[in-house]
């Protein structure tokens, strides 16, 4: 079993990591890094050591895998510490906040024996996997437009670090990291990018919405997120020469993990294909647990599931989206490839 330490004990650790670790026979959680007293009382970790600092865990524990789930502005320093200590790492997205940080960590990792994987779990959303299959099989013909949106109705600022001013906060780093990563997996880098990054809530000091357009020749990808959407919009739309595919609602795995029903049976979802006739199609459940199986396999073969190089591209397009929004213009590939 892979001896594992979880760094941080917020929602990311409790919802997206611990359930998979404790239900797997491939991992043994041997410690938590947290200053929170709640971590000492949580049933999944009440029997294991709780370290107050990463330095303490690195010096006292024999764990080989460290999972970083702290606020995003701490990822860079913690990743660096773990790599220098020769540990394998799973780090929450975004792995780092700037392209320069990413390049430094990639170089450091290349000169080490550490395997570093980025937790881009929404590559294992059921609807995203279904779209990959549709595109591969050309069910809709040559695709022309893809729209992907991820909204959360939060019109009033909450006391959460993602909604407060500071490095790494805001919806672009949070939800934008998922949407941008999915598009890069599907289509690679675009020819151009145009973006509007918005702060619309009263007394808002970090971004709470965005609209991003990627151009692939004559094809278009539209990425959207807003804190003011309290109605039903498609999660995905794909339109091609033969017809369209539309899927409403977010993948249900997150809610199942929150309410504790994830491992009691996964519910299938439904999308609609419009070609000659309208046809509802069953979407097989996604598999965040598959990510953790692949992670274990990758640690044995010494290959990351999602690499720092892939994370660098996501961060680059977050930076480009901000530049495009600030300057009110479209950016062309030669501007970031030169």
C-alpha cells in the first residue's frame, strides 16, 4: 500500500480525496497536515497522526505520497518542499499560479525522482467522457461549436478563501482550471483567445465570472461561468455538421461525495442528441475513483496521470485570459508561442 499524507483538511481533502483513499486497498493514509482541531475528530483520520506543519511530516513520517489540498497560493512552496525531499506528490489544481512558477517546478522535478500529478479530476466526469467518445466516433460529424459552462449561484460573497482577495482566489483559477483543462484535452492549444473576466458582486475583490472564446480555425469553443446564474442552462453543447448534443446539469459525483452516497451506487445521467430525430442517450457514470487507481499505477510505473507540463498550459491560458480581458483584445498564438 502507498503510505500517504494529506496536507490540508478543508472541503477538497474531505470531499475529493479522503473518500477515495479510504475505500481503496492501494493507499494507507498515515497522517494529515493541519492546524484544524476538526481533523483530529474526523472519523477517517482520528486514529492517525496530525502534523501541524509540512516540515514536521517530512521529518517524522515514512509516507511516500503527499497530497496537497491547501489554498492555491501555498501549492508552489509545498510542491517545492516535497520535490526537494524526494516525495511523490498529488497536488490540487491549479498546481501553481504563474507560468514562471510552473517552469521552475518542472525543471526541479526533472532533476528529481519525484512523480508529480495534478488533480484534474473532471477529466473523469461522465458527460466529458461521453463527449470525448462522440468526437472520436464523429457521431455529430465534423464539430463546429462547443460550449461548456460551470455556474454556481453565489450572489453574495462568502467567507471562503476562494472569494476573498489574494493570490489564487477567484472563479477563473477555481472553475476555469477545469474548463480550460478539458478543452486542451479535447483539442489542444487554440489559435487565438479572447476573454472577459468579471467582478460583479457587491464589494467584490476577486473575479466571480468569466467568458472565454477559443478559436480553432473556423471552429469555436465558448467557456462560461457566473455567480449569478440560478436557472438551468446546458452544462455542455456540441454542434457539428450532422447535428447536436446537449447535456444539462453538472456531473453528479461531487454531490454524491458530499452526501456520502458515492460508493452506494452511481446514478446514470441523460443527454440528448439531435440529428435526424431527437434521441435521449444514457451517459455512463464517470469515475473519480478511476483517477486514484491510475495514480497508483502511475506511481509504480513512475509516470504522472496529469503532468506539470499539462498544468503549465492551463496556467498559461488563465494568464492569457486575464491579459485579454484587461486589454480588451484577442490574443493570437504567436503572442504566447514566441
